[in-house]
C-alpha cells in the first residue's frame, strides 16, 4: 500500500528539521554548549557553539584552549561565520584547585552573553555581553564580581557603549551585624574602547582607580 503524499512530505520535513538542527563539531574538538537565536536581526537564527579544542579525559589537569564559533544557516547546514579563540577562558584558567571556569552562554534580545565562574573561599565571576554592530560582534558590557563571603566584595560594571565604569567595594560583615556594611564607589569614564569577540582576551587592558590607587583589569591578556 502506498503512503499518502502528505505523509511522505511530512516525514521528509521532519528529517530536514533534524538535519538542520545537527550541531557541527570540528575534527578533534568536543562540544561544551550551544545556543540558537537571531543575533544580527535578520529574522534568521544563528548557532553559537563553545568547544574544547582537544579531547581529553575528565580526570586530566591539562588546560584545554576553547573556541567559540558563530554559524549562519546555509540551506540545512550550519556554515562558520565568526570564530574566536580568546572569548572563552581555558578549561583550567580558574586555577589548579578550582579548574574549569566556564559556566554558560546564552542569547537575550539579540545580545550574546558569556558567563565564567570559579573559586572556593575567594570567588570570581565574569560576564561578557556582545552585540553585532558595524559588521562585527563588539563587547558592550563587562561585569567582574569577586571576593569572599563575610569579608569583602568588589564589582566592576563596565558599559562600553557609554564608557561608564562603576567600581564598587563592599565590606561584608555578616558575622557581626553591629558593625554594618561598608560600601564605596568610584566611577571612571573610558571613551572609545572597542573590543571585538575575536580579540577579547588577546591583550592586557587595565586602568588605575585614582581614589583607591588600585589597578583593575578588563582583560588579563593571553
């Protein structure tokens, strides 16, 4: 008995959808995380994939470089569009004790967001936000939050679009509430800094806080 034409077409459509959703993995790489969403406002979704550039055992302490690849759709296939060897920290860049700092990637309202987190007693989180503009993915926001519970917290909140960098220091006296928490803020205006996703951590970028006489880092360099 022949299958009705619409049944065959439906099956072919489902097969095409499955093929279109297959995540490409370069030879020798392993996939960490992927997200699919429209990044350049052309009403067509892009694929963003985070990879380990080598395959090793889970017990290995080797620091594996990572790569971020943004793909565009070419028919039913994903074609590499933009890639970065520096947007993601290495698998052991959190340090010998805390290891892998990668937390997640996501897309919100066309903004690509990359999260890193590591630490034990002292903790650190990095959040980078990228927007596609003028033909490239530019860093438009960076947040660095670090410190220790019941000791102190330091936060760098940098809006690269406006140039405003807000540094906040908080003394965390959670063991003695009678002392109260101390909070200090300092603002820098940094105009004209442009960082693309391809050169995110390729060089050291630091600034001096005049009041605290403290160096702060936007990029530690690789």
